[in-house]
C-alpha cells in the first residue's frame, strides 16, 4: 500500500510538471509569433538610415514581435509606395509626405518625427567656384526627381534669389550622386546635410560646401515615420510596437555612431562604416535636443507641423487642408516646444 501511494504521488507530480511544460511551450509559441513588415528607408542606404538596421541587429524589432525587411527608399515617392501597400512603413521627408497626401491623394500619416528640422540642402565641391546660391545659375544640379530637394527647389530658389529657369536639373539616383559630384559630371547635387561625410569620402577628401534650405525656409520639419491611415486605425497596437522599436534603434544609433556604422555595413556590404558613423554624428543634432529630452525622441512638434504645412500650401499651391489631419498623436508625445 505504501508503494502504491508513492507511485500515485509520483504520477501526480509527473502530470503536474508535464502540464506546466506544455503550458509554457504553448505560451512560448504564442510569444514567438511575429508580424512580417516591410520598411523603406528615407533615401537610399546611407548612414543616416542606419538606425533601422540597428533596431534589427539589437533585437528591438524581434522583442517587439516583428520580422522586418528593409528596402532602399525613394524620397517623396515613399508616400505612394506606402499608400499602395508595397511597403508597410517608411522613413519619409515630412513636407514630401504632406504633398503626397494632399496633392497625390495618398492616405499616409505621420506617426513620429525622426529629424526635428529639415536636412534638405544643395551640395557642391568647395573649389567649384559656386560660393552662393545665386552661383548655381548656369550650372547643373543632379538629384532623384522625387527628392524633396528637387521638388522644393523652385520655391527655395525664389526665396534665395535664384532664377530657377537658369539651373539645369538632371536625374541621378541616391547611390550615384556622390560619384557624379566627385567626378565633375555635375556641378551640384541635392543632398541632406548629414550626407557631407559620404561626399567628402567620394571626393577623395576634398571639401564640400552646402546651401541649406533651412536658411530660407524656417520651421520646416525633417524626416518622419509614416504608415497608412488604415493601419493607424485598425492596427494601433502594431504601429505603437513598431514605432517604439524603430525609435529605440534611432536613439542607440546616434549615441553609438561608430558601432552603428559597422552594423550598417553588415546589412549593406557596400556601405562605408566610417562615413556612416560620421553621418550619424551629424544626425544626432537633428534627433536630440532639449525638447526631445522633455518629450522623447520622435515626438511630434505641433507648431512645426503647422509651419511645414504652411510651406507646403505656398510652395505647391495645394488645396486647403487641416494640418491636424497630417499626423497621429497616438504613438508619441505631441507638443509645441521652443528651443
């Protein structure tokens, strides 16, 4: 009888342990289920967009339940790609996204801001003889046609005193622009200011001069994270998890530029890790400031959205629209913050 009781107790223990293991396995399987999403960088595969690869490499997406594939972005055309369902999320220049939404009819909404001021600029070699924006007249300017630099150029030119009709604009791709400038096949290129280290590398160390759009277009926001209105409405939990993981990668990348440059190279073998790291060091000033310390990296400055919307109306003669419809306040903090 004693042996029978011990056997019964042992059977009971085994059953309990087996049940716990089965429950744990079921819970683990549930936790391991992931959402596969596609993300487009803002423009090509330069150091400025390394943070998405950092979020992948550091496991931030995995921990948030995502398997993320990345494709090179196409500037303002990202809004169309998101709206058409070809990609799920994208880095997108804020002004370009606004124009795509209002004039193109693409229902794509801003869910976070990754660059609190525009980086749009025109770059030229310092020894080119182009010392002022006016000197671009009679010269060749290359860029992707969908780039915000090109799309906004007529408005910038008017503010900067340039006769835009005297500037010869030719097409170029994100990855070929540095070599076009370095080899003299174009006099100037559209480029974000964070891209200067990459241009200097391509030009063999020669100095690069930039004409920043922010000098004449005050209050213009930079890049944002965007997705569709429908996803914001129907999958808010997914959008929140994705946005937080991506912003975590952004924050890490600008705090650890050297390491992040090599992470980019791991995922994009042709990337130069040193130039990428230098881009991230510059990007830090666009990502972090006293306002992001208060409201968090990625916060949406409502007043800057309003001023960017005003520039969009004036530059592109858009139909009337409400700036409040351009963004969602559900995923990061929103505020009006003066530096």
